[in-house]
C-alpha cells in the first residue's frame, strides 16, 4: 500500500493500517528508549513517485525481522511496509543490473538485502507484494535502490498467501 493513497478505505483497511502504524511507532520508540540509532539507508536515486525522498530507516515490526517499516527520514509520515521475500517466495531471485550495483558501490551482490513492498489487504490473505520492483540494500555501504525489473513477467501484486 502506498502511504499517500487518497482512495476511500474500508474500516478493516483503516484498522490494519493503524495496527501497522502503531507497530512501527512502537518499534521506533523501543529503539529510541534503548538508545539505538537506526542506521540511515541512502537510495542512490529516489523511488519512482517519491522524488524528494532518498534517506530512509528500516524498522523491524516483528521479532524475526520478516515484516519491516521503511520510513523516510525527511518525512516520517512516509512509510512502506516491506518483507524479505524468502518466507513467501522462496524461488524469488531478482537479477540486479551492473549499473545499479556500481551506483550502490556493491562488491558482493550475494550480500544484498532484498525487500518487497507490501500492499496490505483487508486480511493478511488479501495482502500482496510487488515482485516487479524489489528494493535492494547493500549492508556494507548502506546504499539502496528500487529496481524495476523491466522485461520480466513478475507481478506487481503477488498474493502472500
């Protein structure tokens, strides 16, 4: 779900959104209380549709790090719910082009953290992930990119269930 969507939402959608928002705020509050500094991830170019946003922090929303909130440093209201793909799409292995790897300063592509943006549905079964445009983060450089995998037949809304 894009955090800036203007369409009408059902009460269930709003409850899901509020629950995810509360989880993100709670995780950030716990990190702040523990004196943790959340590392800043710098996108090498802004994500499509968000030209003024390149600095983000990744906040775990669960114990195992399966569900995360990718929050803009410049606009804390701008958040994306993300997942690591392995739990839901074990065969998913996006090919990242050499130009993107060079822009990120990536020396070892096998070390990249791959994240998928989630669109929350009325229920977890109705939620989807964008396989066409994964976010890749190099944990060594803390550089990231959203890679639009043109020419692939990967779905933008792949069901999680």
